[in-house]
C-alpha cells in the first residue's frame, strides 16, 4: 500500500524532466522564429506576419513562465509555504491566458484599422515565412502532444502551438492569393481570423485556470464517483465534509470525514484509511487527508 505514492512521485519526476526539455526546445525554436517573423513583417509591411509574431512572442513568454513554474514544483515545502510552490503552475496558466487576451485586443484593433485602410504587402515573402512557421509550430506542438491531457500548462502550450501552425497555413494561402490578385485587404482579414482562433483556443485555458485559482473542483475529478468509491470501502458507513481542490495543475488534494463502524479498532482504522487513500489515487486525488468518526452519519439528511 505504501509504495504507490512513491511510484507516483518517481513517475511525476520523470514527466517533469521530459517536459523541461520540451519547454526549452520550444522556447528556443519559437524565439528564433519571432525574430525572423518580425524582420519579415516590417520588410514586407505585413500585418498578418507582425500579428502572428506578437502572438508567438506571447507563446515564448508563456513557455518560459511555465518552465519556471515547473521548476518551482521541485522546491521543497517550508514553514512559510507548507505546500511548496506547486500553485505557481496554476497562476502561470491564468497569467498566460490573460496575456493572450490582451494580445487579442491589440490585434483586433489594428486589424480593423488596416482592413478599412489596406496597405500593400509582399505576398511571396509573407508565404515563405509563414511556411517556416508551420514547420516550427508543428515540431513545437508535437513536443507537448503526449502530455497534453496531464497538465493545464502543457495543454495550453499544445493548443496554442497547434493553433499557430494552422494560422501559419492560412497566412501561406493568403500570401499566394495576394501574389496573383493584389487583394491587400486579405492581410488584415487573416489577422482577424488569427484573433478568433487565438480567442477560441485561449477561452478554455482561462476558464480552467480561473476555476483552479478559486479552488474549484478540478475537471478531472468526479465528486459523485469519488463519494461512491469511498463508500465501497469495507467498514465505511458514511462520508461528508468532502473538499477537493488543486495544489498544482497536476496534483489534487482532498479532505473528508469518514464515518466508520463502531467495532473497528485503531489498527483496522489505519488500514482502512490507507485503503481509501490508495483508491483515491486512481481517481486523480494525490494528497488526501481523512478524519474518522464512529456511529451513524449525522449528515445523511442534511447538508454538511
């Protein structure tokens, strides 16, 4: 019974190590591309390229913040921060979402202005640079694909990079069309589409990170299933005062009061607690604190 948490922590450490590498590679690739994209954007007077460069710069900042947050999760707890710094992963996810929403506003303002007053842009360079962007963003997204459902920051990184790859594809087609038609307003129109794609991919990240910041029940925890599972344990007659929240984007905590049978002795009580904690670990609860009381569950007929 006691080996399970240690196995989980070793597995978590390996995941963190792999993600550190993925974040570093993603930061380097995207930082280089931002420099190239900004230079090409100014050279060709392309708002679409400058808009995408701004968004990619936000992604670089987001990846850097996520990397810092992941490294802070390795710092041991102390008397001032008894849970350590795990919560920084949630705060970073929220900050990344807010940064992206600010970027969306500035993109939208400039895109509408340029749509009303189209300016000439060089379609060929625009298409070539965007094609490079497809490669960079696809490689970066693949680095996070395996772990995207395990952590909110990883999911955010994956969604944004995958969306960037699709956006770059749209810019390639726009550049090709401009080469043959000189429809310069398409540059601004694509910027608006980019804005909408970013908005769509960012909304869930904002919603989830805000929920976790407010200590809401994480989406990967089913409260009813949790309660049913606890009540299946032999000797448990009731459960109440259940509280579930996220310690980080990967670790969830729970406190609860278990009502147990009168005839259970102290050794059996400890074994029962360990059994319940073991089952909770399979339901995305990695840190459980359980109190016990004997007798009838006083909360059966009222809210507790």
